[in-house]
């Protein structure tokens, strides 16, 4: 039959192959293709906006996902495929705010929004109020890098 040394070599070889397969399958399963987007919606007096509608539309694919703000004015989009998104925030009695942002791989970006009173459905002219890596107001950078605040500019 087999000697003890041969059995040990066969066992070591089998163990090595099983380990490689287990490690390889774990790495393949862990590949991520998404990021997240969170934020808070407030009105011009800094009061939280509950139940505001927040829609994120992928600019490249047109896929839209929507949510509503919670009791603290917060919203969250988990596992958004990486790409550019048009985020639209609507609430009755307030002007609609629209902002384009980038969702970055494995990062959570923040887009805080301030709504101003006005007839619902009237688009505002939002723009970042903090540093944007891509440039001036209205050209939001990757949200994993900068926190943006969308506010309406007076007409």
C-alpha cells in the first residue's frame, strides 16, 4: 500500500487544492459593483422635511429608484450601481430640487438638500455649497470625496 509519507503528501495536496478553491470562491463572491447615497432634507428654516419624495435616476441607464424621508428628514439609497445619478427631491408646497451626483464604488456619499417654499413641481437651481472636486456650483464631484449640499438659488 502507501507509506505514511505518501499519505501525508496526498493529504497536503488535497488540503492545498481545497484551500485555493475556498479562497478563490470567496474573492469572486465579494466583488462589489455599487455604492450608497444618504442625506437629510430640510426646509429653508432648517426644519426637517418628513415624507419628502427622493428619486435617484441613473443617467446612463434611466433606472429610477425612489424613497421617502424618515422622521428625522433622512433618506438612504443602498447598493446603487456605480455611475452618475440625477437626484430629485419633491415635497408638497416646496420647489422641486434636482442635482446630479456620482455614486462611487464601495463608498457612501452624502447629498443634503434644502427645500424652499413655492408651488410644488417648480424646479429650483441647486448647486453644491461645499467644495466640489470637479469645479463650480452645479458640477458635483464623486460623493465619496465630497459632501454636497443642494439648495435653491433665489430667482
